[in-house]
């Protein structure tokens, strides 16, 4: 499940994951490579396996 499938804004995902909106935007736009900590935060917030995010 991704944030759009959940109907979440970038702000909602940032809040749920403990990340800043700027980080969410940069990862989604491909202007930043997420660290393992960022991936872990997104996995926890979205409830998906890491392979879903990086695959």
C-alpha cells in the first residue's frame, strides 16, 4: 500500500512516519535516496514490507 492508495497527503505520511514533508517529497520525486532509517520509518507507517518500497 502506498500513501496515495491510503488517500494520505505527504503531510499525513510525514506525521505517521516521523519524517519531514521535505524528505517525503524528495524520496517521491527521486531527488534523494532514502537511508535505511527512512525506509524503516516508511515501512512502519505504511504497514508494508520493505521490498514493496524498494522493489
